[in-house]
C-alpha cells in the first residue's frame, strides 16, 4: 500500500472521528455503493498506537503510548521494535506520542519523537531527535523539555 493510499485512509479516519453522523463514515459491509471505502487491518496487536512515519526504504514506524516503536514492512508487522527508545511516563494521556521524519531526512537522517519524559514529581513533554542504525536509536538528543 503506497503512502498516498495510507494518507487517504488516515484522513478519512480523522474525518469520521470529527463527523461521525455523515453517511460516508458508516460501516459499508453489505452495502452496494462502490464509492465507499473499506478498512484493511494491518495488525491487531496494537496497544494504544499513536503516531506513524514512513522511511524511504518502505518501512513504517508506529509509536505505542507505552513506549515502543513497532516496525512494519510490506504492510505487515515484522515482529521488530526499535531499540533505545527513551523511558516514557505512560499515564493518563502521557506516553510515547508522535513520530516524524525531518523534512530533509534523505540528507540528514534525523527522526523526531514527542513523549512524556519522567521527571521528579511527574512528567514533562519532551521532543527527542535521533538517527537509526538498523533498528537502534543513535545520536539521541532531547531538543525540548
């Protein structure tokens, strides 16, 4: 599934969350209208997935609130997780949140995550940047906290 198709489904899902009463967001199973879309499940083992980013090599990275980043390839979970993800404060709405590639990722290889960083007495929102070597986070730096 290419990035444009996944973007469309993400956008359609967001619209359905905002406007659930609209007919285009209704379950289409058994319907005859070919202009409606269907949902394709890629993985059923998620635990509070939060953010997604696609690497140029075709891998998709998905963050989970508890602090894992899962690796997908060819629309399937590889069974691999990134190593070296920071500890997160996963309570309430806190945890590992979004993930984004730098706009010039092809040249600098930076990836950014936002997360709830544990600190004395609770947590603070932090943004970390890092590079990947295989599935290992390297050159990790908190750039905001």
